[in-house]
C-alpha cells in the first residue's frame, strides 16, 4: 500500500512541476514574440527608408543584391540582416560601357516595391 501512495504522490508532483514548466515556457514565448515584433518593425522602417530618387549607394546601406540572375533594369535586393525580406528595384537609365550596362553607386532608383517575403536564393 505504501508503494501505491508513493507512486501517486510522485505522479502528482510531476504533474505540478510539468504545469509550472509549461507556464514558464509560455511566458518566455510571449517575451520572444514581442522582441521579434520589435525587430521586424525596425527592419521594415530601415527598408522603407529607401525611396525613389535615392542612389544605389543609399540602397546598399540597407539591402544587398540577391544571389542568382536579375533582369535589367529591375533587380531584387534582400535585407542585409535577413535574406528572406526582399524588394524589387528599378533603376533609371544606366551607363553603357562597350555594349554592357555598367552599374554605378550613383544609379538612381526609379521605383521600389513594397517589402515581401521569399525564400533565400544563393549563387
């Protein structure tokens, strides 16, 4: 009979401890969610600071070219802190050197898309 009592007491203790751990986990997930939301808000503010009329050099302070092939004059850029956040950028007339388009830091942005999510592309 005492072994049954011991077993019942052990099960109750494990249940109480388990529910306390679950509560602690939920609290940490909430804090984590808040910090993720704050980081994402900061990232979107960074990305949306780039506007048409700014230069390629201004864009490259926040974004970097996505791997893979891009069309001309439209290019896809990814947020430098997370390559899943992307924008499509169209540049104004670019300099041609020996029948090749030359990208320069002074190229002007004609249009920039809203940020969107996509899988990372690597060369």
